[in-house]
């Protein structure tokens, strides 16, 4: 479950200290003051989502002096990218998530990734859903079986991966190559999946070694990001199993 920080002072101090916060909930019934304005200011500066919600949202926390404001803190310890890259990697897969905002999608992605033997998932520290109780529940516990790497810049992360001999494969609906045209076996590969409404950013597409798409038989792009990832990542699994004659 998530850790919860209660009250204006506690939330403000957490923001000032740089503690990792997933989301801040603020009651619609509380009045603005200096502390609340500072909380909103720091949240905006750090790309932390804050929402004004009905006072009923705070009923489960009635025993605490929450003052109409709580902060949700991640229940896991994130992995450092540099430490991850220091370890030896051979014919492995990573997933890079660019701007995924839905907790259920992230949980489904994590579950798929663990089933496919993915070595880690990279998410940005800002403007993206973070690990929370919904993600944990949707992943069916898979979150405990894979490193989640949080980075300040996906572009910098991609550059580090390329310098460490990882191949970068981005997904884009207008790509020339289909996802099954790529040989995933025999290399370390990182697959970039973008948000459904925006896709992979142009800067990451430009930095990628390959750009692939899932061909559609109908002029209707109905796959959400977790479905699309499953299609692509299990193609890489299939290739590796076929080559090694493992059933």
C-alpha cells in the first residue's frame, strides 16, 4: 500500500526535502493560505500532480489531523540507472515508458513485462504516473519482481543505454517497419512505448535505432499501450525461444 503524509506542514516539508511524491490531494473545502500556495507552487515546479477533491475523499483518514491535504508516496524503492548498467547484461530487454498517465495501464505493463522476462522498466520522474497502490494491485504483485528505474530525463537515459551497447526500439504508428521485422535476439534492447494520446516524443524517436509499428487490418487503432507492449515484447520472446529451440 501507499504511504500517506498528512497535513500542510508535513506535505510542505516533504516537498522541500525532495521526497518522492506521487500525488497530492487537496480538499475543495479548505481555504488558500501561504502554506497551501507554497505547496501548489512546489508541486508545479517538480511536475507533481495535485488535485482538488471532495471532502468525502478524506473520510478514511478521519482519525488523522490531515487538515484537508494528503500526499501519496511511492511504496517501492526505485532502482538507479547507473547501478543497473554496472551489472552485466546479455540478450536482455528493457521497457521505457514515455508519458504513461494511467495507473491501470502501468500495472498491466509491469505484469506483462515480468511474464516476458524483461529486466527492468524505466519511467520519468515527472509528468507520468508513478508507482502507487492501484499500480501494485493491477500488476498482481508483479511489481515486486522487476526493477523500476526512475530517471529525470528519458533522453539522457537513452543516451546512457546506447553508450552501454543497448539498442533502442521506439514504437510509432507511422513507422515503415513492422515490429516483427526486427531481430531482437542476440542484443540488449530497450523498447520505448508512448502514451496513447501522444505517442513517443519526437526527441526519443530521433534518438532511436529502430522505429516499429503494429500493422492494423482495420483503419482503427484500438490497442492500448499495455496491449501493444504485449504484442511486441512476446515477439522478442518468440524469437529467442525459436533460436534456442526452447518450448
